[in-house]
C-alpha cells in the first residue's frame, strides 16, 4: 500500500474499498471482511448508504489494530447545519461503534453546508475526527469554502474516471492542497469500459486487466480510489496494481478518452439539487 499525506499531516491509503449500494446486511459484512483480507485498510461508507452498522461490526470483529484502519463516513444533506451535523456525527459514530473517525465528509454541496463545516471544524479540533473533507464540490464551491473558513478540506471526493478526468477541478484542488478522491473510478462500467480497445491494449502490454490499468492511472495522477465490487476475486485484482507503472505514452492515450462531462450525475443541474435535497434518510 502507498499513502498520501493530507494537508494536516495525516496519512491516508491511496486505495480503499467503498460500500455504496451494498444494502444487504450479511453481504456488506462479508464484503468488508473480504476487503480487509485482501489488504484494504481504507473503508468508505456514508450515512446515506444505510450500512454504517455493518461496516462497524465487521471492522470491530477483525484483528486489525484500529490505528491501521482509515474509516470514512459522510454527512447527508438532510443533516446539514451546525447543530444537526453534531447530532448526525454522533449517530454515525455510534452506528460504527468507534471512538473517532479518520475522515468525515460533507456528502453533497447542498443545504447549510457552511454550518456543517463549522461543526466539523469543531469536531476536528476536539480530536473526534482526524481529517475533514467534502464530496462532489465543483471548483467554484471549493474555492468559496476554502476562502471563507479556517480549516481547508483535506479531501474532495468526486467522480473521476477516464471518461471524466476532471483536470480543471484537480488543478484547483492542488492549488488549495486538497487530495482528489475518485468515486466511480471505473466509470461504473459505462461505455463498455472493460472492453475498451485502447485500455485492453495497454493492459496486454503489462499482463494486467483493464480495471488494473485504470486504477494504476488514477494512482499515477495522485488520485485516491475506492473501487466497489462484491466479488472477493475482483477486490484482490483491484488491489494488485503496485507492481507496474504506466509510461507517458499510456497516460497520453488514456487522456484522449476524456469527454469532459459526467454522464452519471450533473451537480450543476437544478434537478440534481432538487433530487438530493428531497432524499430523506431518516424521519
């Protein structure tokens, strides 16, 4: 495993395991267990995923020392605001059964995320969270948040993959010392990416799969990834990217694949704001 040092000095694994859309309790526990066995130490969940309890139960049952794990969860839009964030954090921590979080993220750039950030700054200063960050924040919102608060986000978790490479967003993150973390690093399989001719050719050169090529590409761009799969053999495959490097020609070939926009979700669209603000995860 390789690590990146965040802007507050905390070290974070460059690859983790995400549990988005794993809603079955037994399956979630099994998947997290397999991920830990495969070598993953960063586990990424969220209040909105509805599986914090399963993640917490599994990591507590493992024999891996807590200090070797990096556990992330996220604050949902419904719980934005100063007081609500403090309550939501406490709820997530209890569900996970942990004494502290390694990373707490604002899940979406909607609602009173300024109030949420002030609460997170407080929790960070108190030592309840090792690092705080954001998700799905576009460059202008990143700049605005950084220029009007004392603690800068350590991470911005956004959609990044060969079809949507986020070069401008990554330049802004670099300017403010924010580490990019990719959700959907394999593009959620869209555009038949696993059979892409260019990626397959690169993979053949190194004796690697398309998924491994993509994850290595992320690594060499300085992007932390959290690929999700429910298959133990794929977890091991995704983790096995440390024994080869893409050359400049490979990186240039993958750069050509960028279409410059998302085909999964558009955070600039009013309909996205309406949809995510309408989604309630509790009464």
